[in-house]
C-alpha cells in the first residue's frame, strides 16, 4: 500500500535551516506529482510547495517563495523540502502528500529562540 514517511523536523532558531525528507513506497513514485503541506495550530492545512513528476516544475506558496526549495530524487523515491531563513510563523506540522488521498504522518517544525 501507499506509504509516505516524513523525517527531518525539529526545533530551530529563527533564521536557521532544516531539510525535510519524505520517503515514498507502494506506488510508482516517478509518475506522480508530490506536495508538501503544513498545518499550524488553530489554522487550516495549507499547500507549501509542489513538484511535478520529473522535477522540472515547482511552485510555492507566496509565504515561502525564495526561502524554501522542493526537490525530488526519483531513484530514491524521496521528495525533499529545504527550508531556509526560517521564521516563527513557519512553525507547523509538515506533511508530504500525493494528491488527493495519501498523506504522511507529519513532522513537527518549531522555529523559536
């Protein structure tokens, strides 16, 4: 069955960086567009970044544009989210997604001094 397993979250100071990973299994990864979402306490889940199946096209939420980079390694069945210049408002649980039905368990990112 489809599985998405995120890793790489943690506590980081404002201005710091983290790289999230999402290991996929149970489907032909290279055929699917992949997404990263996040959900902050008391807020709705929001789309952060998308990457097409071949990795040539990426899109970002305005709030992370220029600071976050989504990438993928189809040989490793893994999608990444490199996050830089982190802000307290980036604090959230980050989820890997294969639209529409498949979600990982989430990884907590906390940006705080």
